[in-house]
């Protein structure tokens, strides 16, 4: 098995992000699709993170019952109200609305805040096959779509990114979680090969793999990142980097490192435990500035 590249500041310095330009148009639009009446904050966290990572514009498609609150909470975003299932998740009937928004998006994040694997699968079945020019991030329970549709991302020609945790990888591969815990790199590589997508596996140590077998290990992070909403922030960072022009593997590697290092910064300033996911995005611009300098 290929030995992973250990990601450090010097590795990132040798793999710089493209010049984002000086206008919101040049940095691209990030479209976030998901949410539910019971977990509205996931979209808020991912949305702010995508802007902090450099996306020029933000559009959010989320459920009717929380859209107005979302518009006030993220005044920088265009918020689109979508049909809602009885249980509170975004409805597959939102697909046409989402696809219309997707026409102007550079990167699309699918899945944050959806609470039902069935709801996520039904929604993505109506959306993903009709995408072609955008870079797509499938997050959290959105991975249920890949579980059901093994070839569902193949037409995107390796421009998709899966941001998942070890439990989600195990479910998607149809194996026991112990197997993923014992060798997370091997599981990440296998999912990247099967899905033909870049895979970012979160955890105490992060791994990234692409369909060609390249892989990276990200040791940045701390126990305090094991908190509600942390994964939504990471997915938002990756989406923001894609919107501003990063390639999928680069966005996943940079996003994993930025997320982990944001945790380290907050652990130093606040404490090893007890900082909140909502505090992570504000650290991202500083780290990006340090790396650019």
C-alpha cells in the first residue's frame, strides 16, 4: 500500500492555493443543500466556514421552517426555501430548485444537517446524476447515497469529495467499523477507488485519498474537535476552497489541515476541551494568511 504523505505547513507551502482574485465573482459561489427542522445549525456552521475559506458568494437551500432564521443568521447568503418532509428533512421535491441554483455554483455541498439516510439518498438521487460542471462535496449522511448507488459519483470524473467519518465509511463499504478503525487509510483508499472520488476520513487522525491511489495523513487536531458541528465546519471549509478554485484533492488536504489546526489554536487560547464548533471558522482566515505569507 502507498505510504501517505504527512501533511505539514511546508507540504502545503509547496502546494499553494491559486490566487483567489479580488472579486466575489472570481472566488466562486458555494451552494449548500441540506438541513432539517431539528438540526438547522449544521447549515449555518458549514456556510460560515465556506465563506471564511474564501468562497466569494454563498447560497443556501434549506427547509421552509428554518430558511428565514438562516437568512438572518447568515446575512451574506442568498437563502432559498425548499419543501420539507413531515419529519423535518429537506424534501426530494427541492431538486429542481437546487438544480437551478447549481447552474451558477462553482462548488456544491450536499448533506449537512439531514437526519435520515433515506431522505439524503432520495434527495441526492434527484440531484447528483444531473450535475456535471460543478465540484461536489457529499457530507455525512449524504454518503448514504453512495452506499445505495455505488457508481453514483462516477460521471463527475473524480471531481467529487466525500467528507465522512469512520462509521460512515464502514457503512458505505459494507464492513465492520473495527476494520476501519484498525486501518483507516486502507478503508479511505478503498472508498476513493470504488466511488471514484476524493475521500476525507475524519477522526483523531485524518486521511485523504484520491481515486488514483495518492494519499495523505493529517495529524493536526486535538480532542476538542470531537464536538457537535465540527464535521459541518470541515465540510464547509472544503467547499469554500473548491469554490475559490482548488482542485478536489488539494481542497480536501488543505481543508483537513485547516480544520485540525483551527482546533489546536482554540485549544491553546481557550482550553483543550470546551471550545465550540461555531468558533472554528473565524480562525481559518488567519491560518490561510500565514500560509500565503
